């Protein structure tokens, strides 16, 4: 709680942040080209508290071992694109999450695989 003091009265105001993100985003791959890289599109859920999208990449199909590769601005019920530069020939797995106003991260999206 924070207190605001004045000559007239003391006001106490409590602000409660949401403890969880509401829904996982949906991830699609728009384009995979050896010379240009991979263009990923994340669709944010219909949630007014959406603020950012995080993209993750891994070399195994386990989200827990993936690395965050980028964080971009996002907003409610919109699609946000990000371009991953060309990588060496290998299989890569991608995920996305959404951060809300309070910095709470959503569950991960579906997994996308590129070869």
C-alpha cells in the first residue's frame, strides 16, 4: 500500500497486480529461407494487458532448454513479426510467450520446427 498525505486526510490505496498471464499465444512461421533466415509471427491473445512478446529458440524440442532470442512490443489481439537471421544447417525449434502489464509471462506457444 502507498500512502498519500495532505492537509485534509491520509489516503491509503492498494493496487493488486494479476498473478498470472491469461493465455498462451499462437506462433506461426511465415517464411524460412537459407539466405534470409526465419520470419516468425506470434498472435497475442485477446487480453488488454498484453505488452510484449518473447521469442525463444532451441536445438531440442524441450522448451525448458530453449534460449530467449528477442523481446518485442506486442498488443492485445494482434500479430507481431520477428525475423531470426540465417543460422547453420540444423533443426531449430521456436516458441513464443507473452508478457502482460505486470511482467507476468504466459505459458509457451505451440512449437514450430525448421530444418
